[in-house]
C-alpha cells in the first residue's frame, strides 16, 4: 500500500479461498508486524477469508452481497493498521485503539457498499456480460438490508443493557478472568448472592427494553451470549453499537459531500485520513472525532442511514443535513489553515 507520492506505508497478504480443515472462521485479519518508526519498519497484516474457489478454471470468484460487506469490514482493519503514523509500535493502529472504538473502522468501511452505488458499480460485474449491478437492484438490496432496522436496534439495546446488568451484579471478574470455568461458577454464585439469579435479571431487562414482545418461557438466550462470557466484550457489548454510531456519523460527512462524487469524496477523505487513520493512536478518540467533524458525536446520521426517522421527521433531517454541511465546511477551513 502506498501514498499518492509512491511512498510505501504498509503491506498485507490476502488469503481469499477456503481450505478444508485449515480455516475456522468466515473472515478475519491478523497483524504480522507492527509499524516501528525508529526501526524503519512498516506494518504487515494478513487478510484471511473463506470464499469458495471458482468451480470452473478461468471463472471469476463470485461473492454474495454479505461477503462483500464482510470483505470491506476486514479491509477497514487493514487500512487502520497500515496508515497509522504513530511513532511507537505498541500503540500503532489497532494496538492503540480504545476499546470503545475498536470496531469503528470496519463499520465505517462497511457503509460504503451499502450506501454508495458508485462503489458497488466499480466492483460488481455480471458473470456473463460484465455489466455492473443495476442501480435498481442495488436499491432493492439496500432496502432489504435495512428492513426492520428498528427492531434490530431495539434488540441490540436490550443486549447491551443485559450485559451491563449482569456484570453489575457482583464484583468478581478481575480476580478470575483467566479461569473461565471458575469464573462461570463465580458468576452463578454472585448473581445468587445479589438476590437476583441471571434469569431474574434477564426478565427485568427484557420488560424494560423489549416490551411489547413476549419472551418464550423456554428461552435461555443469556446462556449462549458468548460475546460477553467467552469473548472480549464483558461489560463492553455496548461498544459494538457505539462504534456503528460513530462510523455512521463520520460517513455522514461523505454523504453531505456526495458519496458518488469522486472529487468531493477525495477532499473529505483526505481529512479523514489525516485525523482518523493516521493519528487515531496519538490522541483520544473523542479528540480525533472533533478534529474531523468539529463537534461531538451525534446519533442523527445513524438514524438517517438506517431509515429510523419518522415520516414527519424528514424536514428535521433536511435541516440537520444543512447544519452538518456548515459545520463540516467550517472544520475543513480550520484543517486547511
């Protein structure tokens, strides 16, 4: 990967195809070598996916729309890692990302194939005649993706609240973090000793966030909530949705400029690169965000992209867009000076 001047900023290996008994995940990325300015090293990453190889020799690989989104997400991690300008390897790129924004870059890059026809037109081809995906079909796919977004958001807010409620029930996590089975028993005991078993907490949070939907009495979904028990999101599940909101807010700046206008996108993209991609490890994420948009984060762009404005709110949306353009233009002037 290089800049417009030809300077190498980083590199990555791409392993696209599935191999039996060799890959256990759909797609992921790993860091092989971090950037270290004092040693003049550049970052090297692996981008690994499980796409099916073409059945016929010479035929192009065909990806579903969800696979395209997954590829863009993983490439967001690669861009974050490769373009970081931090002096120290220990905090460069992903290594220095605050947990609240660890997924900001994949969520940001995923918004491009979902919201810019120009992006899809540039990377889609009909298997027979080579024509790009028609814009009418793209609109159908986009509407299907965001269909029922309000319920999805409601359910995610419930899961975030459940995560925090469970971990607020006992002070046991720090002592037994690396002893998973003991931890699970301690969780059980802590919840009992607090007077609330996990099912009681689940019922309380469900009633608060999921009404009027009725939970099946046999539903024990917290038992399979892997993200907060066996993965890395204990008491931090909210960070996934927070990253989506930040990504949508940043992407809104490109929408205001027109995501299908290459020149306008390049101008906003230069500011995005200078703020988020190169300097995100050297400053707090809140400061980086303010440098890019000139204000604190707002959920308005997230609601707009997901179609969660009511019919009577489009006038408000247009006003917000006009105000957003003014703020972004002002921020761009400060950046130029």
